[in-house]
C-alpha cells in the first residue's frame, strides 16, 4: 500500500464532476487501500479520489467508530433529513476551517469494492463526513458552503476532525 500525495486547492480536478466506476478489479482494491493509508497518514476522516488526482466516483470515510471504514463507489444520496451546523475542514485546504450546515441524517446507496450494491444510513458527524466526501465527487468544495470561517483561537482546545 502507498500513501498518495494530496491534491491542494486550487487544482482544477477538485471542482470537476467525477466519472462513475465500471471496472472492479485488483487496481480498484489497491486504490481503495492506498486511499485509506493516505487518509490515515494525513489524519483525515474521509478522502475522495479527486483529492489524490483521480477523477472517479470513489470515496472513503472512517470516523474511528464501530462502523469502521465505509467505502463508497458511485454513491447516490437517497434521503436526507434534519440539519446540523458544525466545524469542517478538508485535507485539500490545510489549516482552513469553517462552519458548515448539512443534513443531520443521510441514506445512501453505493457499491462496495466487489461491485455489490448496499445502502447505508448515518447521523450526526458520520453523515457530515459522508456528505462532504460525496460533494467532492460532484466538484463541490466545503468552502462553497461555509457560513463563517473560524479563527485559530476558536479552534484551540477542539479535537482535530
């Protein structure tokens, strides 16, 4: 497995719509494993393929809870509900944080690494992380949803997300 380089804003790939995955092979498995290693190396809770320069609809989320790593290939949002506003950051925008309002609940449909469909429901921080990563696949950056950027002194004492 390999740690990949994170693509930084303003690289154009971050604002492009990604292509669906159609081939489920060893290359895809290696990519998913590399994405996990990269996310962990850079202390993230999610990573989308365009963040490592790959224009495909692949994202992973792992908030270090009982769900483990959630691999989303060609994810679709089926349902959202509620509202939450909290701090968000992004590995492609190091040191930048802002308040973002997102749904508090999400239900998605996606494919796993073997090409099998599954549905998944999440609430709270996990829903936020999933929605953030799916946005990446549509070329939507969290900065377009920030209601207020946060100053460094506001971040002190908060745990890193």
